[in-house]
C-alpha cells in the first residue's frame, strides 16, 4: 500500500523500499494548460553546476544514465527512471519540477500527484491540486536528497516566474536562442512497459534490484519483458567484457535540506543508539488505567528509581541536569557537542523536532505537536496555547458558529477553547507545564478542567460539577471524555498514578485525573492550630475516591 505524503513530509527511501532502481511518475495538468516536467540534478550547494543533469524533453538522460526520462506511461503525464546507486557523488539532490508553457497558472491544475514505484508496486505518493497554489507558473513537486542516506521530501513550492525563475533559483540561466540538438532515436529501455494503443501501460517492474543483464548483439532481437518478473542474467561471451553499472556513490558530509521540516518519516525510524522501540501494546481494557505520560500507542516508560529522573516518553533520552553530561556521553566532551563532532549543526541537532508519523507527538516534556489533515478531524485546544504552526491551519475563536467559551460558561474558570482545522502541524504548550497525551480507545476518563490542554473533537465530553464547602470557588469542575481520540493533560512536574482503595484521599489542588468509574466524595477535616491566624480555622478539604479494583487516580506534586 502506498504511503501518503503531505506537503513537507519526508522519509528515508530505505523506509519505503529496499530497492534503489526506482520509477518516478508525475500526473499534472488542466484544461488548456501545457505543462513541462523536468528533473534538476543539484550539487551540495543546491545549484545546477553541471547542466548535463538538467533532464527534460530535449535532454532525456544523464551521462551515466542514472536519471532517465521515460515519457508518458502507466497513466502518468511524465515518468523517470532513477538508479540511486549510479548517481555520481557530486549530485546531492534530484528536484522534480513542473512548469506551465504558455498562458495559465498552477491554481488552474486539477488533482495530480508525484509517486514512487519500486518492483511494480507503488510505495509513496504526494497528491496535490490547484487549491494549494495561486499565481505560480512553476512548482517544485518533490525531492530526492542525500543526507547520510537517500531520502524523499514532498515539497509543493511554487514560483511566479515560471521556468526562468526556477532556473535562476538553481543557479542556471535561460539562453536567448539555442537550437535543440537532435537526439538519436534509440530502442526503449527493456525495463519500460511496452506501449499499448487501447489500454494504459502497466506499472513498471524495475524497482527491485536485479542482476545486470548482458548486452545483446545488435542482430538478435530482444525478448519481450514480462512485468513483475525478475531479470535472469545471461553469461556474456568470452570475447565481450561484462557490463559495468558503476560503484555506489561515496557518501560525503551532507547538507541540510532547504525545505523546512514539517513532518518527519512516516514510519518510525531507528532512534539514536540503534535501539528499536518495542511494538505498540494492545488497547487497554475498559476500566483499566491508561499509560499516563506516554505517546499514544507506545508502551509505558519504566518507573523511576528514588532520586532518579523520570524516564522520558517515546524512547527519547531524558535531558541531563544543567552543567552535566547527557547520559551515555563520554566524560570530557563539552556539553552540547556530540562525540561525532561539534559545530552549529551538531548543537542544533540535539533539539531537533521529534516526528513519528502519528497524529500526536511529544517533542519534550513541555511541548506537543498535533498533525492536522491526516483524518480531517479538528482539534480543540486551550486558547493561547499555540506556540508555532506550519501549513494551512485555521484557528476559530469565540464568534459565529463556535462558542469560544465552551467550558468557561459551564465552569466559571474562563477556559476558552480554540478550534484548529486545516492541514499542517500545530505545536502546543502552556506555561512550561508537563504534557501527557492520553489515547482513549472507547474508554473514558475524568480530568480536572483546568488540567486540560487540548483534545480531539471526535471525543464526547461533558462538564461535571463537584460541590463542596472549602473548595476554592465552591466547586471542582471536571471534564469527562469518552470515545476514541486523544486528550492532552497538563501537570506541574511528573505525576504519579495510584490505585483507588477504600482509604484513597487527594488534595483538590493536586488531583489531575481519575478513572470515570470512580466515585468522588468531598471530605472536610477541621483542625484547630495554635498558630493559626485570627479568623483562620485551619480547615482542609480532601477528595475521597471509591471504586472497584482497577480504578485509579493521577496526582501531581503540586498544590496552591
């Protein structure tokens, strides 16, 4: 099944397919539009330093044929063959572009895509349409770029000036009058599907690396190629040397990809240290406590020993105390400088965003990212909690069609919500509070209203009032969430999850959340103190919890 990309998504080619012989298909067009599709081979400075790697209709292949223009086939407007292992070392990026020849704008195009096919199977697709553009006449659709390993990025960035602006962006120039050199007609490569008049060509099958095929004598006709069948190498005659397909390009220090990171690999990659996280556990049974403080679908972190920092969620490395070496770093290496080397890039990489391809991703203890557009489900978040966003995201506050004080009107705690819709990524935080995404899978949980940061609009929720004399404001308001989705809970510091027993009490300021099946009773205790101020009774208010085994409460190390 093809992996769907959105603008800004990136992934390693190795996570999509083990093959390096790839088919790249582009489908783009619109009524009355003529669109030219090209590929630019760029150097480490992202410049077209060698015009032999500008692959278009008048130059259909690179010198070593690592990039070849195949033409329309298999339902694609244009197609390419890319053999990654044969790309020379000075080419660090392949940028696939589309430009309008003549009148028109990219806003007039219909639904299109750029896709990657390996071994006859589509492994990645970035879909787009004219609504993503305005007056652009040229657009960069997708990039293959070398950063340790070859990767793919969905770009979707346009230029108003058309091909000329695109060439200038890559450091090239447009010639005034340059006659097109006649290209000799050659036999279509054996990996390309045969042309058919009545039916579209099948998906190419050359994506899986196959043994090299010996050259055939000119007088011997080529045997028809069977799609999806591996090529069997033939033994060359003694008088003819075996063909050489070139050695893999040497990996030199990579350059940061110029497109801002929006979403990292769609599939989880191996984290630093080479330890692969365990598979996601089965959904919790109804009434069982969710794994608090972890990413949705991830196993719970190991409990911290007394005096030790609480383990970071999602397989991340916990930050070291100020002035100390991070865990696992060799003593003597300056803080912020990895063992592999220093420099600005090495320091920045220590704090780069965490991407798992999931809807909710914790960046650290105090920052969470939500990806919008994956399932077109909006998110409700505390107003003012957005610290950054990328993409086309709309924020609806109080006004027509949306009650900005959904909870505030009911609780009196002035909790104003905003509705986040669109396609992109939104980063949320609130006063450096610790954030804990909790994924519900048909179960329910009660959360103190002032401890809620954000939640999926797909969840059903209601506000309940717990009245009691001595509670600040006269009552404690809680939100009950039920259904399938995620709610992000805020805490002061690292919380603790405790089972409910007949003698479980919690301070009303310290309680964060509890299982929905638990019964809550306000318990007041009056203690006369000799050093109490005049008129101060020393009264304290606790909440008593009762419930069957399996119920729980979540308490934070904080109180007013």
